[in-house]
C-alpha cells in the first residue's frame, strides 16, 4: 500500500487539508480551473498531487521575501 505522500492523486478532502481551505473555496477553484483536477465521472473528481504541489511552489514566485 502506498503512503499518503506517494499517492498520485488526492481526494478533494485531502486537497482541502493541504490547502487549508473550505469546501466551497476548493470547488470554486476546481470549477474555474485554478486548481488542477481530473474528472473520472459525473461525481468523481481527483486532484493530481504533483500538479498541486507545483502550483503551491509557484505561489511564492515574485513574493516578497520574509524578513
């Protein structure tokens, strides 16, 4: 069995924990495309872990360094 860090995809609930956001914020991001997702059917959505991590790492690009 894979550990949670080895999973290729995340459930919306797991992504909410990583992003520390509400369900409504997560689903708004999924709907507008700002959070990458794969739709596996009409009611099944998964978030590719690697793409989400790249998105988060890029979030600090251009940010002011912390003092």
